[in-house]
C-alpha cells in the first residue's frame, strides 16, 4: 500500500467523523457463489458499534474527498476553511476497501464525500467506486452511501442499485438555517432526492413481487441527519420535522448530531460552548417514542412547552403532564396503554401481556420481569392498589424521577444535567 494512499486515508477518515448517520442496517445479503462478504442483521453495523448478538462490528467510514465547492459555515470541509485536502480515485478507494475487508478490519463501507466540481461529478465517482466493489471485486457486504443534494435523479437511482442504504443529510432543521449557514443548499435540493429514493423503493418493492431477480434498490432504506444546536430551532420544530419525514418518506432513522464547534464563525454559537449532548440524548429518546411507542410529535411538545425538560426523559415528562391517563392497571391495560407507562418498554409490555394470562400480577412480579419500577411505580396499579407507602404528590414524583435519571445517565450528560439544575 502506497504511503500517499495512507495519508489520504488519514485525512479523509478524520473528515468523515462528524457524520452520525451510520448504524446497523438490518439489510440481508446472504452468501453468494463467486462473491466475497455478506450482509445480515447480525453482521452489518457502523464503525465501532455492536450488532444484535453483542459483537463489535465496523465499517470503513470515509469520504471520497474533503474538497468541496460548498461553503457550509458549520462544516470543517467547507471551501473557505484552511484544511488539508485529499481526493481518492475510485480505483484507490475500492482497492483499499477490499484489502481492509480481506484483512478482517471491516465488514462494510460507509461512503460520503465533499462536493468536488459538482454533485453529479462527485456522485459519478462514488458510483464508479461502488461498481468496482460490486462487479470487479465481487464484494457482497454492506455499503451505505450518501446521496448529495442536487444530484441528478438517474445518478441517485444508479447509486441506490449499488448500495444497501442511502441517506441525504438535512443538516439544519429550518429553511432559514440553511439560508444562513449553508447557502449552497436548499430544502428543495435535499427533499427532492429523498422523494426520489422513496418512490424508487416503492417501485422496486412492487417489481420484486412480480420478478424474482429484479435488482434490489437500497434494501436497507434511507436515513438522514440533523445538526442540533447550530441554530435556534426548538425541539418542537425538530421533532415535528422528524415526524413528517417518517410519515412522508418512510425513513428508517433520523439521526441527531450535537453541534461541535469545529470552525470559527460569527454566525455559529461560541467556540467555548459545549456540544449539547443532553439535548441530543432527549431527542433520540423522543424519536424512539415516535417510531416504536405510538406517540406523535404534537403529543410530546406544544407551543407552551417547545423544548424538552432536560431533567427527565420525554416519556416521564409526558406522563407528568397527563395525570388523567394514570394510574394504569397492569392486569387489564392494553398493550398501547402499557407502552405509555414510564419504565415499561416493548419487551416488558409483552411479558406483562403473556404473564397475566396465567394469573393476576403483583408489584413484585413486575420487578422480576425487568420493569423499571423506579419510574413505573408512580403510574400503575396492581389489582387496583398502588405500591405500599408510595407518595403520589407531583413534586415528590418529579424529584424521585430526576434522581433516578441522574443515576442512569452517562458522565457527560450527567455533567450537563448538573449545569441545567444550577441554572434553574
């Protein structure tokens, strides 16, 4: 391997580290005669993450180039920033990827790029690289590719036929934010490829029903990413946009990336501002409620409360605002009602439904099932009774929930919570 290629790798993997939209895919590519590699729900994943069976898995997360004609104020690779530049040729990156795979360093590729010359020119280079991997090297592993806003529809289609997942980063939640901080991008240029990908996925699904050997288009779907904290957009605005993306484009995931001050600009928050990790954490929790628990964005936040309470998770916050919904009787409640109870997850709700077929449940039974009683105890009854000695005053419940949250949060988020409490 040439030294100049390794230098490019060092530059372009470092430049890719701020992209968070990289995760386990759920795509399935089984063994194929004459090919190397495979993709399955247990093996495909992101850089330094864990698969469903607990193994650490990796992707090569890299840019084709960090040269960019765009001047997004928040981006370390913007054209006006003084940074080391590098460009992989399609042949170099394809060979590098396959060599890393053969050495068991990686299980797939996460490929993005700065905009070199134009979106179409850059996408053509990405397609050439993926085409070499799929058809020359016969690589059958997982590939996640970024579609660049402004790319021609036919090129997005070709990219999707080579990749397992596509993503188009929204970056900023509002049109005003894009105009101010990313003047080369528009909402139309971002949402157009999203709509194209959604249409292509739907058409491909219909064709696969009729024709068994139809080439698959982005079988792991599409995702996107938003930067949190670079603009004054509220949590309500961000979550409403997230809800509309899931509804309209059937996205697999929306990723939230706490703003990291990597470049200095008067339009951005001060450089001494810490990344809003706790806010990012709350948005991920709320996103989970949208995708799996049947909540809607308008239920979690409104005009009077446009931002999440940093002291408690969104589900607890919703429960405290809706005392009329509680307490929930665990022996008679529906699955949907159980999922609204703080401390009750999808697995534990299923366990409750299964166990109560045999007998009526007590509070002690719930502990054995894995229900987080430090949260759930304030919102449930068993056989019509609350837990003995429990105080149900609103202030007391809030204090105890905050204490339970502090014990569960990672160190960085716990530090931010302390700052919030001091400010309050």
